[in-house]
């Protein structure tokens, strides 16, 4: 019976080594998984930053168009606020 008990219960040195190996393996696996998640999030952040810059560029372009249209409107006589259209004839 003691031989059977010795067969199923390994020596304490092997238990310590196997637990240490399991800890190292678990740490490495966790590190690899976490690195993959962080890389995925960084890629997503960069994508969102690119999208945000493109949107901001589009907004600036539209604001420039609005400013240009306002400047053209001011140059047309009779459309300025406070100026009377009396005496102007339509062409």
C-alpha cells in the first residue's frame, strides 16, 4: 500500500517545481493576452484619431466656404445691412 501511495503522491520537490512552472506559464500567457488587447486598443485609438482629424479638416474647410460666401455677400451692393436699395435698378 505504501508503494501505491508513493506512486500517486509525488515528492515535495516535484510539486514545488510543477507549481512554479504553472505560475511562470500563467504569467507568460496572461502577459501575451494583455499585450494583444493593448495592441488592439492602440490600433483603435489611432483609427479614431485619424477619423477625428479628417472630420476637423472637413469642418475647417466648410467654415472657410462660409467665410468666403459672407465676404462675397458683403461685396454685392444692396445686400449689406443698413444700406437702402432705393435708386438701384434691376438689370
